[in-house]
C-alpha cells in the first residue's frame, strides 16, 4: 500500500512541476505578415513643413482617388483631416508635394 501511495504522489509531483512549463511553452498567435494585413489603418497622418515657403500637398490612393489637398505654411505642424475626419496612414496612399509658387 505504501508503494502505491509513493508512486501516485511522485506522479502528482511530476504533473504539478511540468504543467506550468507546458502552459508557458504554448505557441502564441501572431499578427499575419501577409498582404491581407498590408492595407490596415495605421496612425494619423502628420506633416511638418520645415521649408521657408508654403507647400501644397495632395494625397491620392493607388486607384487614383484624390483624398484631399492642403496648403501647409512654413514651420507649421499639422495632422491631416478631410471632412472633419483624421486621415490615417495606409501603405497604398501616394503624396504629391510641391511649392505653392509652382
């Protein structure tokens, strides 16, 4: 009877010691690195004009949809908005920058 209890207790100790290690070793889900997540929204679009002149800025999507046009004064730090909504960075946006004098 004593040998039976010793065997059960030793198995219980092994399970109690191994269970936390096994739980920690479980794989954690990662964010997908495929193209499906490439179009997800990122942070707000912020522009700093460190030139001496005003700069005109226009932003386009990759399917030639114009998202907006802005005039940024010298030394101005702006967060781009369109119709009161903050524009968020996407990898398929294209920005065209030019001097206002052009």
